[in-house]
């Protein structure tokens, strides 16, 4: 595993959980709690998606500002919050343990290679005056 630098980010963390369809309502209730826990502890985005090709399989995704932010979020969990997380994992009925995956945003690398090219002959020399153009069309 590549370990990011402490300030690298943002970082997306995902989990996939398979839930017994008879416990779906209980799972969604816990997801409401889990969402608030993650947002309260530093995540700036959180979402839950249901896999369209595998019924009762859900993907949890949260975004944190940096790798350090994620590590701190894990440390900040209270005992009650840890119990909520355990309840979620106990609802998992898949054969494998839910795998935690980490994604480092690569947009900066895409932007780093981009160079803006301007062509002076095509650049406007005066600001656009939309009011004057409308007046000319009505005369």
C-alpha cells in the first residue's frame, strides 16, 4: 500500500457492506448515525450507494481533507461511536470482511500538466457591453 504524505488529500475512503434484506431498515437507521459520526469527526462529504448489480450490497464513501484528517478521524471516535460502527459491521453478511479502500485525489496531477495558451489576436480588447448590443438590435 502506498502511504500518502500527511497533508496529501483530499482522500476518499470506501467500504462495501452486504446486508440481509430483512435487516435493511435497521441498516439504514445505522447509516444515518454513521453519516453524522463521520461528518462530525472531519469528513466533508459522505454518501451511501446501493449496488444495482448486487442487491443488498451498499457502498459507503466519505471524503476527508487529508490523510492526517482521516487518521485523526479514526482516533476521535468515542466509545459510543465505536459501538455504532461495530453494529454496522455486524450486519454485514458477505463472505469476506468489508474491505476498506483509500483513494487519493489525483486532480492536482491532472491540472499540473495543463498549460493555458492564449492567442492575442483572438482576445477581446474591450469588455462586452450587452446593453449596447440589445439597443442596436431594436433600432
